[in-house]
C-alpha cells in the first residue's frame, strides 16, 4: 500500500464517518461498499432499489455485511427527500419535479447528508458529473463563505528507493475557464484540504506558461491577479505565482527563476489556470509517470462530496472515498 493511502486510511479510521452510496446496479460500487465496510473505513449506507442491490451483490459475490440498505422506493425515504427538496429549492422547483427527483437515489443520498442522517456521499461511477453536482448544490449546499465549487486530485508519484511524493492538483474536473477570483478560491480551498489530509504545510503554486514576469499575456495576468487576491484573503498561506511547472517543482530551477520564493521548487499544491491544463496534466502524470491519481474529490460544499470517474476501478473508488472520509 502506498504511503498516501496508508495516511488516508489512518485518518478515516480515526473518526469513522457515515457514508452513503447510491448506484446499486454497478458491481464496482457494490464491491467498494463491501470493502469500505469490512475494513472499517466507514459506516456504509447504500440507497437504491433493494432488489437491484441484492442482485448486483450476488453477481459480484459479496455479502455486504455491515452495509445498511436503504430502499429508495420506501414511502418514508421518498417523502423525506421530497420535503428536503422543497425546503432547499422553494419556488425554484415544481411539485412535479420534486416528486421526480425524490425518487432518484443520488438525490436521496444528498438529502440524507443534508438532514444529518449521513456525513458524506459519493456517486458518479454511472451517473454524470452534472447529476452529482446538481444533487449536492441543491441539497448539501456550499460551505459558508464559499462561491466556487471545484475539485482536486491527490497524485502519488513514485520516487527512488520506494518513496512517494504526494502533490495535489486543482482544479481538474469542474471549472472550465476560471476567473481570477475563482482561481483564488480554488487555491485557498486546495491549500486547506492538503493541510488536513497530508498534515503538512501547503506550498501553493499558481501555474502559468510564464514565471514572474517572463511573459505578458491576459492568461498570465489572470494568474497574477488570482495570486494577489488569494494573498489578500489568506496572508497566512504560502502562495506564489505565476510559476512555470519546473520552477514550482524543481529546487534548482526555482532558485534561478524565483530566488525569493518559499514556494518555488517546493510546491506540493498545483493550481492550474484552466480545466484543459488541469485535466490533461493529471492524466499525463498518471499515464507517463505511473502516478496514483486519487480523485476527483469535490471541494466547496458544506459537507464532503465526491464525484467518481465513470471509468473508475474498485481500487480507485475505495481510494477516492477514503480521502473523502478523511476530510469528513
């Protein structure tokens, strides 16, 4: 097991949280639920059609011992979710739509978090990111003072001697073209999440194709403005930019290009200027460097929420959920 996952599992087990899952027809999710419960990482609830869940469990050859099954068709579950939707959305949702969404296990999962019946929820192995985000935005809501929902990946990079370097990448899954204000939000939230999971001081690099004035372009200016805003809001954090990736990560290059920076050459949180860069970047590092990519984990919600990749393996689902549990 990687150093990253050892740390995450230890944090998750230190304060076991109530996790709700909502995709009963997917073998990967059912297998992951069984593992999470058996390994004591979470108190697992599974919302969905009970018959479908039992059939998937038989097909996957798991027993779901210790997993609480919540029947999505139960009258109490439907009414509880409907009332939660009406309370959250008010006149913005019609009674017909409230009835329709109340029967959806993903919205039922989000409602359980809203009502304090669960601490966090995970979905997205089958359902789209839009579905997961809508349920979370409507029913879980944003954290106080938060304006931007974004995401991060934890990247575990193998190092010589069997060691591992862990770097957080943000945002790689949600905001296509963030404004300077949104980039500042992403960097601040990522720093706080890194500190909680890794229990280390975050060094946040706002990435660009330029370093410290080596080029002038509106894209570069956006990154500069983001750093300025982030520093004004959180002077306690170690933030720097604009930095090229080598200046952020390689000590010798960092000293040459930004000698006065406490971040350059030592960054452990990378903030990408847009979703193209972030998504392409994490996939390249995963495929070419053999890094373990754990995520995406959503950030900015009042309670922890994760949107799974639809190509996620059982191991990836367990790993991403374990990070979420460590943050709950």
